[in-house]
């Protein structure tokens, strides 16, 4: 059975801040790399050499880079990696291909894409605009790589799309099987759960998950991956139908609830 490694194997092994915050297929494994929060293309490409060296040392061949969206902290290292290791498929959305904003992108993928496989299994691409207009997610092997759209217990900021667009994208992700493992683009889980606790202070599920996330982080462990069933129970940005959420903010219309929560999160409190 294919295996996902992550989220920090390479970062730990090379002690490098890794730049390509997306799934990269390596043989039959997917490495999910997470790095510093803000990084310029120049910094990321400099670090790419360290990643390339680590891959060589591990004896693995990088066979492709799958990008969820164009932000520099997600694709900043692509150029450097391709330069160091040679040409390989670099996947991203059709929107980002048109905008030419993913360096070295070779393939445009979307919901119409067929024939994309990983370890012999079909891969589904979901178009999830909102954080950016070119955002996509990859669904494979019982997992979703959700970029900056769905975080554990949270969601990304709405930069390019509209609030209803973002909510529709989250609805699409929310509809995946409850057993789906969730690999987001950032480790923001503790902060997100602190916000969730403001929205649902009586929720035992939120409290338990917050305790667990804090304990993991204190041990230096990631909270990623999560599982969709926990997201359904504790992520306020997926819970517009929950009576507790509706009562807390005094709204019932889904898009209004989502926008209210997202704006409150941007401000830092509900
Ligand atoms: Zn982003």
C-alpha cells in the first residue's frame, strides 16, 4: 500500500526550511514538505539545493511536484529543485498556468483531468477557489492535500475569491469521506482551535482536540495529518449548519455565517 510520509521528514533530516509546501511524488511515496511562513523565491531556491542533496542522499528520485496554488511559500522552491534534479512534471491549475504564476509548470490539471494516477491509483483534482482563484486540492490514497484552503480546524484567508466561493470550496472538501486524512499547507492547528473554542465554548470535541494539539506541539510533533471526521466536528468554517454556531453568532444563512467567521478570524477574535 502506498504510504505518505510527512509532514516533516525532509525538513528534519536536512535541518532545512523547506520551501515546497505541496505533495511531491517520490517513487511510491509522497513527501509533504512544510517550511517557514514567508519566504521569497530567492531564499526558497537557495534552500532547494539542500533539499535536492537530501533527496540524493536518501537515494530517492523525485518524479514530480504537485502544486496547490501559486503563493511563493508553496512554489518558491520549484525552480531550484527542477534546476538541481532535472526536468519533471510540475502540476498546477489551469488558472495558474494561464497566469504563468507557478514557475516551471508543465501540466494544467482540474476537475476534468483524467488519467492522473499515483502509485497506480486514480487521483482526483478538486477546484477550490477562494484563497486564490487557482487553488486546487489533490485527492489520492484516502487523503486530501488541501493547500491553504482547508487547514486543520480552520481555513485560509480569502485573498482572490469571494466569501461564497470559498465556502463552496470548503463544502466540496467537507463532502469527502469522513475517513479522509487531511494534509493542509500549514501547521496552524492550535491557533485555529483557540478560535474554534471562542465560537463553541461548550464543545467537548473542540476542547479535547485543542488539548491534544497543544500536547503534540509541546512534544515537537505535527498535528498534520488530521481526519475529516474531526474537521466536521470541530472546524468552525465547516460548521455553518451547526445550531451552536448559528446561535453563537446570531445568523442562519450559510454564506453570512462563513463571512462573519472569516472576518472575525482575520481580526483575531470572534
Ligand atoms: Zn497561500
